[in-house]
C-alpha cells in the first residue's frame, strides 16, 4: 500500500490500471510523475538527494505537499554523463490501451456562507419587488371592486380565484419550494464537492418532466370538473355558471404556476433572488391589464383571463435567468452523460410538503364554504379583509424567503449550529415586524379600508363590514408568520416529516369547528375568528416540536423574546386606535394612527430590549431610503 498522504480525489492510478471514473482514462496523472531512477552521484561520489524521497510514517503538513498539478521537484545540479531520458508527454500515450481524455475542469470551490451584507442586499431586493407586487395587488383588488363591486359577480369570480390561491401556495410559496430548495441545495453541495457529472442537471432531468406532466394533468382535470368543483366549494352561490366559466380559465394556472414555482426554487437555491421576486409584479400587471382591456365586453371573466395571462408572464420573467444558471458550468461529454441520468425527487418528501400546503390553504375553502350560506357579498368582504391584513405578514416573511436556502445549505453541509442561529434570528425579526404591522392594521382598519376601496360600487356599508372582519383576521397574523418560519425549518433538511401535516390538520379541525359554531351568531366575524384560532394552534404545535423533530432551537428564550414586541404591540394598538378616530378624513386618521402606533411601538420595544428590534429598524430605514431615492431621483 502507498503510505503517502492523499488529497481529495487526486489519487494517481497504477501504470497499467484504469481508474474507475466512468471509463475516462487519465494519462496526465499517470505520466506527470517521472519513473523512479537510481540516485545520481557527484564527482566526489556523494549521492544527490533523490527527486522523490521515500515515504515516511510521519504525515506531511498540507503546506509541505508539492503542488498537485505540478509535482516536478526543485531542479538539482545535472549529473555527469548523458542526460536522463524524459518521460513521454501526456498527449502521446505509450500504450494502445490508453487514449487521450478531454481536459476536465476542476470542481468549483465550495462557496462560503453568505455574508450579512449579501443577505441584507437580497432581502432588500426581494422586499422592494414584493412591496411593488403588493401595491399592484391592491390596485388589482381596487380595480375589481371599482369595476364589479362586491356582489354576485365578484363572489363567482372569487370562487374561481380559489384555484390560483391554492396553486400559489402549493407550487410557489410553500409546498413545492419546501421540497425543491433543499433538493437543489444538496445538489449544489455535491457539485461543489466534485461529484461526478452535474448533480444539478441530474435533478432537473429527473424532476421537471414528471412534474410538468402532473401539472398539465391536474389542470385539465380541474377544467373538465369545474361544475362539480363549484358545486362542492360554494353550494349556495347565486350564479354558479359564471363561476364555472371563471374556474375553467383559472385552471390553466396549475401548469404555469408549477413551472414558475420550479424556476423560483432553483434560482433561490443558486442565490438568485431578483427574477423570483419579480413574478408577482408580472402576474398582477397581467390581471389589471386584462380587466381594463376586456372588462367592458367580458365582465368579471376578464379577471379570470388575466389570471391565465399573468401565470404565463411569471414563467417568462424567470426563464432567461434559469437557463443561464443551468448552462453556467461546462462539462465534458462523459460528465454530460452522467448528468443526464435522472435523479428523481423524494416522493415522500414531496407528498408531505404538498399535504401541508394543501391543509394550510384549505382554510380558504372552509371560509368560502361557510360564507356561501350568508348574504351576498360575504365572500367578497372576507377576501378584501384577508388581502389587506396579510400585507404585514407578507413583508415580515421576506427575510425568510432569502434565508430558507441558507438554512437548507447549512444543514446539507452538516452545520446545525449555523442553521439554529439563523432560524432564531428569523423568528425574532419576523415576529417584531409582523406585530408592528398587526398593531397598525387593527388600530386603523376603517380608515385603511375606506381609503383603499370605498369608491364606485363599494359602499360605506361594505367598508364597515370589511374593516370589522380585518381586525379579527389580524389577530392571527403572528400565528401565520410563525407557521411560515417554522415549517421551513422542518423541511429544510430535505427529509419527509409528517409532524407539520399533523399540526396543520389540528389547526384545520379547530377552524372548522369554531367556524361552524359561531357562524349563526357572529357571521363573517365568526369565520375570521375561526381562522385566527386555528392558525395560532398550528404555530404553537410547530414551535413545541422543533427541538426533537427539526432544527433544535431554544424554545424558552425564543418565546421570551417574542413576548417583548407582543407587549409593545398591545399598547401601541390601543393608542393608535384612539388617535386614528379623532380626524374625520380617512387619510388624516390613517396618518395620525399609523404614526402613533409606530412611535409607541418603537419606544416600548426599545425599552423592553427586543432583540429583533434593531435589525427591524435597520431594515425599514434602509428600505425607506432606497425607495425614496428610487422615487425622487
């Protein structure tokens, strides 16, 4: 046995043996080392030191190793007599059994963990485009309310809107991303360690064709079964035929959202966040354009057509960046054949993440099923309230969108400590941001809804009903945010786990029971109460199971830290609500109430020493400065 220390995978093959590297002969490694020679002597009869000293039992330090790609020793004085014969060059094989191999690129060095500056920049890019998408979403909802009001037409469209809502959660935001981002992170880690072929292309070859076929089949099945879908989802709907037409148009988003979600997961794992963050901007632009261009002729069906067009735009926005990432590494012909071997996705993992996302999104089904028995407009009030109330939660999750690939890569590299610290920081910062937003939403709900929607067919009665529902919805925003952060930790290791599905199922059962119990007496407010209660129960169960089933965070310190901004938000809500009710104009009330909430929350949070408070302020200050520069320049 050769006792010389070896580095990585650069072991030298035997002279007449072929290395087992997929059939690739490596004559460079064979001929780069000269054959052993008798020691040359000087005129005094003293032997020169041999060019390759005999191995010893003492291992050499890495710095004492000769360069791996240039093993020629330092030159010595030439001995008398004829010069020694040089070994043949690498491009001139000496055996008919050895053939020249194409030059192989060395494995790419493993990237260092992302710095705080990189995370801050990626979060800023993601948050900026997400804010732009959220503003366009408000314009979309305002346009829907202005053009079609809050009645039977919008109720029919919002039943069909369930399809893109489910598709976005299952295929873009939660479900598919929880399976694909860890899978791509592990493939990138294997590529960095010099695995044969290209693990990333193998993953794409093994997953994308099968998933695309599945998306197409589900979309076609939903289009054919649209009447049964509408009857099951909203049996008391006044105009089911209109809902069926809209559902058949929105069913196309199953394929487009699936492809968009696949590209988004792959790009985020490659630490590319610009294109994935822009998809909802393109999506909302498509819907708004279709409503104004076709609304006069097609009515509310134009919004459903906009969903189909916007889904296609989501794919187009990401396609160039994805192609560049997949073509970035050039490989040899043999490596290309190795990369073509399909690497299938973990089916149990995919099943668990999709079931979790399905259970979570089924809250919307429960709400609309119960609200279909209420007077016309109830589904619309629930929809508008939920859209506005979820803005703080969406903004607070921007950092987690960036750090989820970081946690997955840390676990793929075996660095549990780095993953735990990252998750705890995310919980503190996201909790601080969402509680500030919750306080503002609860304190200024009537002013916010009136300013956004009260025009055209949206009346003052619609404003009062929507604001009351939104205040109750907002009580579950902390549970929504904690659920979003914690479930990423459960699936970041790329292994199937059924505990999040069980926790979400318990929350759904609670939502169904509380909603059915309170529907008769509280109406839409009871449905919103059921939603907030169910998601809070799910968040508590996920937090309780983290230590044994996921990233082992320190639950006690995390809860203690979250209690600080929670106390600050409670006081800020009372103060902001009192101040917001003083002015009669909605804009003045919103400005006064929002400023009061912010000041009280900042002062109390600072006094209580909330750890997520300083990073939150830095994030808001940086984002505000960037947006102001972009607007005013």
